[in-house]
C-alpha cells in the first residue's frame, strides 16, 4: 500500500474486533500473549527505549515462545508456519520462507537449552 503501514486485527468469538500489536489464539494463548508483551513490538509503549525488533528477529522470538510453551508429553507434534507483512515481503502478506523458519527454530531451541543449562547451574550452587 501507499502508506507502507500495517495493523493486526483479531475477531473474538463474541464478534468484536480489536487491534493488536501481537495476538495469539487457541490453547496457551495467555502465556504466549504475556511473552509477546515483553518484546519491543509496540511503538506507542516503546518511546525512548530500545529500537523496535525487526521482522526477522520477531520470527526468532515467536519460535522461541512457541517452543518454550510446547510440552512434548502433552501436546501433539506440529509444524511451525508463519506469515508476515513487512518491507521484506513488499508490504504484502506472505508466508515466511521455510529456511528462515528453520533457522529461527534452531536458534530458539538452542536459546531454550542454554537457559535450561543456566538454571541447572544456579540450582547446583
């Protein structure tokens, strides 16, 4: 579009539509929303703070959130798919390339493992 801006809207089951900077639906949506609120994605609440994250960084962070909340013993296996609307996609809604997602998943799993190792070390002390 000529404005090169975007917005995210989600229709609730009641039929009411809200604008979001990050949204989640389904099981685990509340902890996912809580984690998304920690990211620098809202320009209105980010004034004077660190720069907003890029779409590429957002893909990595969202993969980390999803894999952090995933419980292998309770949840079914899944394939992670994402889409975006950004400068990289020509300001059109498009699927995130599979290689970008694969790299994000690898990064996320490594971050989760590193954090788990750090927690184990703290408990031993």
